[in-house]
């Protein structure tokens, strides 16, 4: 999230698209409502279903799942055609003026794809910028050159007319225009608009581009960096922001440092290749500090006893271009690649797309460790529906962990706010905190390597672990020590120049906490486990524990409540909330204000704002200093283009001959996926599965229900798997509310209770009546009544019905992130248990 | 007993830990149902469910959670909670929690309760066996990659930040590259 939850109250228009906060982030509605009550803000909700959020919105527009880029592309056209963009912002703070390689071909002139496509992969040679002899990007400040980003943008989206968009999305044209008009009203300096999105945008084969389209709109309207603006990624778990920040993904080390690949043999190669450079004269290019953050991370892994070079070599490298993400893991697992598997605090047997494949895959490993609070469909997969335990070799360890009120530590919410939690009660039974469990495994493994040796043993035996103490056979993990490790230390006595005041020096002692990441060093004299959290622990204590109530700006920044990364900044990119002379675009909502007397910024911690009038472009995380309307770094195109979901109800993409995202990896191709990976309705519509199906959440459950299904209050309120459908579809299928139905796809089926509502309406898609159904994804067999029980099994106090929605979803991912397309796939629904 | 809500927190030690930050401890917005939570020790927590980050007061008497309610001091939720956040009590007090490490032997039909030490020992041996058998010093191109190809991990956003850092350290130290979690789905 660029801004934070309380900041919703500062918005004039709130676009809810790709999310349903009233149901899924319910307390956030407090601040949405505050904006309505206090500012007269307007709420727009765009969703295939008339959700609880839609019910509270001023304007609701339905759209067919998977057509968001068409919808938003039409909005870009509307903004440009009607000159509703924030011209000064666009000119100075985005790459609108950059000149692009004249050889670039846009989809409209190239059969629906950008230039450079071969075998599902883009050669991005023609996507480059024109550069002068000094290597500086050529620009046209008048924005009139036909090859400048602004003109290309106009040309690209000129195809997204309201007529075409309406035929694709099923959104009535008058509704489209109403949404465009209202949202585009925030393009004025004194207006703010925010978009709230969640998995409704990420879980598509064009997920990254869905979000990019909105970011581009926000840039055109000057809505990034300001109070009440931004793009709000509302995440699905209490700490999924924090777990991502800390690199629990194959492609990133903590702090978004890209994982090294084999071609970068030495630390020097890695630093050279991965540190962005720029010739743009006023650009700060913050990532030029990469070497410091890498050194800090390596020190947090191996301390000072190993050289930085050796620490780099010891750590695992990826193959260039290879993908090790979720869908690949379960594909490889199914094909017997792994002997061991950790499912730690996760329930992939329900949360993984194509859960049938996941459940089969779990039977192909020799051993699995599953750590959780409750018995779950993953740990017990071997005794699930259709499984014969006597044929399943997997040795399973199900380890009980302590709950969040039984231990201490911190989590980071969507607003990047790190808050501390305290231990209230003893651990349940013999459960232990995750930190104790992983430490104990680590020390046992370390001992084995010390005794017996093994390949690259030093990578394990030399790893530092000063995170608690041994007591007998147990290890007690101390989160406060780890919080300090994440922040970072000086590892030797050192005097360094103040990074913000030239000529001023400060001396540090070995063991001193590093004040902020600006003080980190590239020579190994400082450590920092995750540089973006540097500054979270200081001599004042662990700042995420703070409970201060002060709000001097009145904007709800609450800068003394807990701590947010980076450097306690509450609204990132806030340097773009002021004009070139440092004046806030909207003085009534000033995030930062220049105090000429003290020569410093006040309000929020400034981001990228140089001294007024110095000409520093504010988007300092981009090498060129400006935000990207044109994004040549992505896998599937520098501008978002509408492509149909892989499984879709239409024969053709009405915008081009290219039906699906050309850069996605299909698992049904020879030599790619497995025999279980089947799709329907790809080349042509498949009458067996005529309806669009989408997954969603309800307030009363969380994720796969792995915790909430065991809580009787919640299980009573939402007792089981249902399928929601329109009255028209129900009539066609002879289904009534309460009937048992079977929802099926090319991959599996799930028994659901029918809920017939007017919340779904058939779409008119280019003259065809198209139906969409929806299913929640919180259920699983372990808490059902009719499963077999063994002696000693836990039995849910209130049973739920039905199994996982993901038994239906396909193995297909976004072209950039490989997040599965769980929000649009083709299904059938019939009455009865079939 | 007439102790303010902040008074309870002070007694619990939760606020004592931050009092060095120069923060006022005086009651701000609290109106406790004091009878119900009399003589209880209070600590604060943050809801483990969605990503809004609502603060919750946990009241404990005799080592048992007796009440949970929204924390009125949190600028995010100002005491409000949704149906899930309001049910934290049932996550804390729940006899269906797993209380013992469980082990399922290959081809077995049932779980068996085991001791931690036995489980950790066996897991460590498995890790070593899988790692040693699948470790790749160099890849097909002859580049040094130092990775363990035979073990994968998913998890977890359900852990604390500190544990996430430590877990990635554990996995990368072992040489894993197949490291994923909830953020990818």
C-alpha cells in the first residue's frame, strides 16, 4: 500500500475494484465511511457481483471477471480525450516525455502483441528509450513527439472506445461513462482518488498489468504521493506484507534485493549487474545504494567471520530465467523432483490452485513437515477424500505451534506498519513458537554437518544464530534479538559521515544499532537483515511497540503509533505531493510542508523531496527519478493490453487477434506441466463448462479456514461451501436456494449449497448472455462431519460442509508473477450431488 | 478496584516496555467493562487474520484468556473489530488445537503422538539426507550455484516478522531455492 488504512478518510473518490473491503477488510470501512461522512466522498464499486461493498457504494458497475484492463484502458482514453489529466504532474513526475525507440510496434498495429515476441517470450530490444550521445534519455517536454510516451499512450488506448469496452466487459455503456467521469474528477490538484484492490486483481493471467493500468491512471490524475490517493494493495494476511518484505519468495532476498543467479559468479559481478545506474542529472537513483544493503544482508547471515565474498558464494543461486515459484513447485513435486517438503504455517492442499494436483503431489515426497495450530488438509492429506493411506509413502510430521497471543513478535499490515504483539498466555499443550521450532531443527542439522560434513557444509555450520538460548534440549527464541538483527548493527568501531549533512561525522561503537539505512556501509562494517526495516529499533527501544496518539497534520498519519517502513514514512512517494517549487498541490491536505526558516520538511517523513526548486524528480526508487507510464521492464508489454483469461466464455478477443496473454506459461503443453493439467474453453468455447466462475471470501473466515473453521462462532455463521448464482441461471438449471449442487471444471468438482441472489446478473457480452457464478474458498474436508475419524482425532465443535474451491482452479499463472488465475475460469453447475 | 485501562496495561508490563519512549500512559479512550475483567492482566495483540492490523486487548486471569476486545487506542480500529477479530478468544481458548507433535509413518493409517526431541531429530536427519542427495554445486552451464534441489518450502505469512527473517535464513542456509509462501497465491 502506498498510503495506509486511516488515509482512506482523506479521499474524495474511492474506487473499489478488485476487492471487497466491506467483507474482507471490514474495519477499513471505518475510514471509507469517514471520507463519505466528513468529506462527502463518493464510492465507486466495480465488481462482477453486487458485493457488500457495492451495497454501500454510490455507484456500482458490473464487469465480467478478467476484463479489468479493457475497463481501465477505456478510462485512460476518456481521461486523455477529455484532457482531464493533471498536466503539470504528468509532465514533470512521469516518463510521459521520454522518447521511445521508433521501432516499437504497439498491439494495435501488430496483431495484438508488442514487437519482439517469439515463442511466448518478448525480446525487449524495441521497447527501449531513445538516448543521446551522453546516454541521457531523449525527451519532448511538449509531449507532442509521436514517439514520446504520452503520444504512444494516446495511440495505444485510442482503441479502447466505450463501445468496444462495453462489449468486452458487459458493463453498460452509460455505467462505464459514469464511472470514468466520477473517477477522472480527481485529476485536479485539490482532489484525491484512491483505488482499493486485492486478489480480485492479482489472480489473473494479466494480474500485474491490471494493477499497472490503475497505477497509470493514478499518475495521469496526479494521485500518487498525496493524502487520500495512492494505490491500496489490501493484502490477504496479517503479515503477508512483512513475510514478503523478508524475502520468503524464491526471487527476492529480504528488502527486495533480487536473488542472485549462477551467471553472477562473484559478489562483484552481482553488485555490478544489479545496481541501477543513470545518467539523468537530477535523479537520486536510490537503488545505487544496493551494495550497502547486500553487504548488510550477507553480514546478517554469516557475521564478520566470513568474508562478504565467501558469504555470497555460500548462498544458493538460481538459474538465469528459471522459475521456482508456487505453481512450479507443485508441478515439480508431482513429477517427483523433491524428497522433502516444508509446509510451514500453510495449507496448500486447499490454498493451492488445482488442489487435486497439489494433494497428489504431496504423496510424491518422502517426508513433509507441516507446522500449524490445527489439524488440516495438508498435514492429513494422506487420509483425505479419495486417498488410500496404504499406498502413500510420505512420512509426515505435524508440529503444533503457539498462537499469536502465546508469543511475542511483530507483524506488518498492508500500510507497511509494523506493530508489536505481546505474549498473553502460556503455549497451548506442548506447542512451541515457530521461532523455537525452526531454531531447534537448525541446531540439530548444524550438529549433523559438524559431525558428518557434507556438501557446502560451511553454509550451515558458519551461519550465525544469536537469537536466544539453549535450555536443556530446548532452544528459546528471543524475537527482540531478531528485531535488532533485522535493524542492523555496527560490527566495528567506526566514524562515518552523516549521509544527510556533508562534513558532519559521527562515531559508532561495535554493537551500536544503525540509526537508519542511510548509514549502512558497503564494506561489511554494518549488518542489516532487511534494510527497509533499518531504523525500527533504536536506543529508544523497539519502535513498533509505540502507542503515541499525536496527529499534528490532522491527516491521520499517527507517526508515533508503532513504526512503518521505510524510516517511519506513512505515505510513500510523498515528494510528488508538492510542485516543483515545493508547494503542496493541495495545501488543505499537505503531507509534507517546507519550513523555510528551519530549512527542512515537516509533516510526514519526506520521500524523494529535495530542497524546493532543486529539480530533483521525486520517484527516487526509479533510476530515472520519474514514475513509469511506460514500463519496459515487464514480461508482457510496456503498456497493459486486454487479453482474455485463459479459460473464458468468448470465442475472440474483440480488441485483437491475440486472445490470451502471449507471455504466459501454459502447463498443458508438451514437456511443461503434467497429465493433470487440463483446461477448458481455451481455443474455443467448451459447452461442458459454460459459466465463468470466480472465488471470493466472506467476513467470517480467513484463507482456507485453517483456523476459523475450528472456531465455532465463525463456523456457525458461515457453515459451508456455497455457490452463488443469479436468479436467471438458477431458473435455467432448476435450482433453488438451499439445493445441493455440484460445481465442476475440467479438473474437479465440489459439492455446494446453492444461494440464488440478484447479486449476480447475466452479462451481455457482445450480444451473448453470459453467466458468472461465485464460490468462497475457505472450506476443506477436515472439519466436515462425514469424514472418517481415528481415535485421538480432533473433532470440530461445529462442522462445516464441503471441500476446497481450489479443487476447481487451473494451474496457470500471471505472466510476471505466476500468481494463479483463480478469479476467472470456466465451470458448470448442476443440481444434486453428481 | 478502580484502575484505568492504561493502568492495567502498566501492570501487565506491556506498556512498561515502551515507557522509555516518552509516551503518556494516561487513559485515552477506554471505558472498560471492569467487573468482567477485574483482576485480569491485560496485554495487547494485533489480529492475526486480515491485513488491516486491528489492535486487540487480551485479558488474562490465572493464565487463561477471559476476554478479548478491540483496543480503543489504536488509530486504525479505535476499538472496532469484525466478526473474525471479535472471535480471537476462540483461537486462544480452543481444545481442538494441536497439543502434541504428531507423526505419520510411511503407509500408516493413523497419527501417532511423538516427543519433540524425537521428531526434531528425525526431521534433521531427513533434511541432511535430502540435502546431501540433491545438492548441486554447479548447474548445467558449469556455474557455481550451491543449491539444494530436493527440498521445497512454502510458508509463512502466518509467522511473525522476526520468524520470517529467521525462516528465510534457515532455508537459504540449507541451500533451498524453492522458497514460496502465501504472497504468491
